């Protein structure tokens, strides 16, 4: 057996094992979905339940006494007020800088030394000269202050007093701002002073600010009764010149403490056991209902024994399991191919978990949280990455799972279903930004109509506008979130959207430009096949863009040895004439493997790569097989040695590609491509592939094949349409006629239009 057929056998074995691995992976995804939902929505006991409504009046002797102590959540409005009050009650934080005191002490010490060194009676300089000298050494002081200092007979005592008051004020702290601190618990202004030795909470009068500094110094000066007025003035001026703010407000620390105080406010209060919650002959208020609801939750949680909890979890798990199994049944009926790749199952499971997790956060929002469910996000992702049919299935079961687990209002589920359906159907074949705006408009209209209907049915027309705006804003956000997320999901889950397919149709991509130069015949063949495949896919409702892209790249493997394929041979000798049929078949079959390797290198999506092996399926290279039979004298030739490895086409698009490839190659051999000849070629190609069993796994029906046949005929007739011969051309044709009559007849195989004549040595190749 040749290496070519061995590869086919290995591939077949792998394909037999793959379904079991896929089903195991799908099962794990389903179990993961079940476990995630149980974690998101753990079951709780619903009993006991108090049947009271707002405005009811209790009967005589009817009362509700708390049998246990239970927590009562604080109302959001009250909690916000309490947190604001706690935040406002935090005093501002100041930090004391000890470096300021050291600098001022050094400055005052230098003044002291210079002032005490002046002795006018023992020195030759006068007092005015001494004042001038001190003014040069201490330019920040005033002349009158220095004159009074040098004239004082208590100069040393005056400087000592200045030093003491400076030290005492800096030790307490001097604020750098004139804003008043906030009021503390006792009503007096307070602040927090942080110093290297720790922190202190001080009253405002204990700390001096810029406005109070002059008053404090004046009061301290009056205490020195033995000082003359000039000495008191010098005391105030010298002290003020050696005092600077050393307490600076720390806004960041203040904000942190405000947030901490707000977060420390308890979100619930404890209602003690034995407290009367509802008494006789009392009208039920909202406060009563809140307390009763909290008591219900506490009683349900307390009564949830391990055995009861296990039963609750079992019941919840069974409900979710039934829904999941029902969804699987729908997928098996309408999208069996979905389970061929476990990444698809993983994607849907994660999408459902994300949606239900979002529902857990938005449903408690009051009012209108039920209209903030991101169902449009789910629908648009599923439709963009797959199709609208799968999107509708996923959307429906996402809402069913939400109904089972979170139990939202029925009207909200109806609105969400309408919005999800609009998103699924409007994003079909999304190929431009304009179509995205159209999809947003459809979703907004669906929300508005659904919310209007629900409110009118409930007799609440007043909330239509507000809830309608919520729904429309939700749809807008979901739509704009989808666009940047789609490329990431394509890469991670190996999915392909129409945007990516459109990028792959660019003929300026390096691989296509290389094919145009190195294998021009193959390039032109691929373009012709793409036109046939696109029109046929559109005729049966398949993906025409995918069929077109697959056709562009289905023969890229021929770039490895382009001159071994007849469409690239122009006037040169056929290389296969010196090769054995087995070697020729090996070289030709190798272009499938080379194509897959090259597709991997240029990172073609897997859905496009499938067209490379599947467009040949498991067909036999009939030309080389027949040639081998002619040369075989011992009867040792095996058909499988000349068979492509496959697999057979697994989708409608690759089946169309197989037929288009065969039809295009054969149609080129027609000497007179009229309607009858073209229809015979197309019909023969389809019938041959049917007899060979190549179309058994693609899902095409007889009606689909009929439509494909008519599409092929129409497209080929538009390509090979008759052209009017002008007089000069007719005269040239008459002159050439005698010469043509003397020319030798065409080779028999060139006149025979078999559907599978793609091998080298034949007039045309697929």
C-alpha cells in the first residue's frame, strides 16, 4: 500500500475516535454549566410565607412575634443617609512636619547669638550700625524691631521669651489653611493631628491657624508686664517672624477615613427575639412587609438542615438538567453539526453562565432592573458567530434557565424574548457598520413595543417612557459591546464571522498574489469556482460568502509544485509523462497535505481549511488509476492507492465546492459550450458524485441538488455566452476553415468531458 493510502487509513481511524472524545468534552461542558448555575443561584427554602399585603388590616388577636433574632436590611435611602453622616463626622487629618520647628529654632538661635554679641559701650560701632549689621544678617526682620531689641536692657530675656512661645506654638501645631475644622460629636470643631509620635484628636482651639496667630501673640505679649511697649512690640514681631505653618492637611488620608467610616456603617440591624413585628388591628405598612420578608428569609435559612438542603439542591439540579436536556434535543434535531467541535459547546455554556451571572446583579436593581438583562448581547454573539437559528435556540433557553433559577417577572421575560429574537434575526449576515445600526434600531423597537404592552396590560402606563428608555439603552450597550468582543472570541474558539470571511476575499492578500504569479492557471480556476460556488450556495440558503472563500483557497497546496498541474502548463512538456501512475498520484494527492500545511501557516480559519481536503472527498484519481491498470500485467493495482484521503464533504458549502470544482474543470473542455452541453456536464458531475457516495454526509437534499444544478447552468452560461461575430471575424474564420480541416483530430481524452478530469495530463484541472 502506498504512503498516500496509509495517510487515508490513519485519518479514517482518527475520525472514528473523534466522536467519542467530542461527546466526552460536551458532557463536561454540560456538567460545568449545571454546577455554575447551582453556585450562582443556590436553592433556598421558600417557607414559611406570610400572606400580608400593603394596606391590609390585621384582625383582633392576630399578631406576629419574632420567634428568633434575625437581621433586617437597612433601606438603601436610609443607609445612604447614615453613610453620608458618618463620612461628614470624620475630622480632617493634618500632618505635623518636625523639620519646620528645627529650621526656625536654628534661625532664632543665630539671631540670639548675633544680638547678644552687640555691646555698644565696649565697641566702636554705634547702635545704628549694629541695627544695620543685624539687618544684613537677618533680612527678614524690620529695622524698628531690631532697634527695639538692641535698645532693650532685657535683651536676653526677651529672646528667651520669643524662643519659648515659638517652641510651644510649633509643638502644638500651626495650620496651613484658614478653613475651620468640622464639628465633632460634642459639637466643638475638631481635627486629627498626625505627628511622628502618633496621632491626636484635638479641639480646634488647641491648634493655631493663620487668622488666630496674631491674637495669640498679642495675648502672650500682654502677660509680660515688666516689658515696655516697645519690647512687647519687638516680642510680637520677632515671634511672628519665626513662626510658619507646620501642620499640613492630608486630603488623601482624610478621604480614606471618610470612606472607611461610610463602609463601617452596618447594612442591617438585628431584630431581637420576642419583638412584636405585627400587632392586632393594625394596618400593614411597607415597614411591616420588610420585616416579615426578612423573618421569612431567616426562618428559611435556619430551617435548612443538611438533609433539606440536599433535597433543595437535587430539585434545583433536576430542573436545570431538564432544561439543558431539552436544549440538547433541539440542537440534535436542528443543528447536529454543532456537537462536532467541543469548543462550540464550551462557548454556549460560558455565554449562558455570563448571562445568568449578569441577571443575578441586575434583577435586584429597583426599579426597572428586569429590563437590563443583556439578552441582546447573548443573541448577537450567537448569531454573529453561528447563525440566527442557533441564536434563537440559545436565547430561548437562556431565558428558560433564568426563569427556573431567578424567577423574574413574566412580563420581563416576554420583553427579553422579543429583544433577543430581534437581535438574532437582525444581525444575520452582518457585513457592515450600517447593518449594526439597523440591528440596534430593531432591538430598540422590540424593547419599546414589549415594555409598552406589558405596562398597558398591568394598568401602569406611567412607567412606559422610563422603562422603555432603560430597555433601549440596554440594547445599545449590548450591541456596541459585541463588536470588539467578536474578534477575540473568533480567535479563542476558532469561530469565523462574515467580517473575517470578507477580509479573506481580498485578492491582495500575499498568498493569493503569490498564486496569481506562480500558478496563474490555478488562480483563474479558483476565481471561476468561487463564482459558481457563491451563486449555488445562495440558491439553497447556505453561506455564499463561506463557499466563495473556500473556493479561493481550496487549491493553495498546488503552489508547492505548480508545474505538475495541467492548468499551469503552457507549451511545456508534461512532467507526468516520465513518471509512473503511482508516483503521479502521490504527487497530485500531496497537494492536499501541502494545502493544509500552508493554510495552517497563514492562519486560515478551520472552517475554510476544511474545503481543502473535503472538495476532493474520497474520490479516485481515475486517469492515473486507469493508466496503472493498462500498465499492470499482474493485477496488483489497488483502487485505494489512487484515492484521496478525504473526508467526504461535511457541510453544504464544501459539497458545493466539490461539485463546482468538477463542473468548472469539465466545462472548460467543451468546444461548443451551449445550453445542452453545459446542462449535460453539470448533470453528469452531480450524478457521478452521488453514485460515488461523496454527498452522503453533507446534508444536501435532492431539492438542494436540483437548485445547485440550475445555478451552475445559469452561471456557466453567463461565462460562456455566445459572442457576435463581426464581418472581419467571419472572413477570418472562413480563411481558417480549410486549415482546420487539414489539422489532426483532438486527443480522445480532450473531447471527453468527464466530471472528475482534474488530474495532470488531462486538458483541464479542477
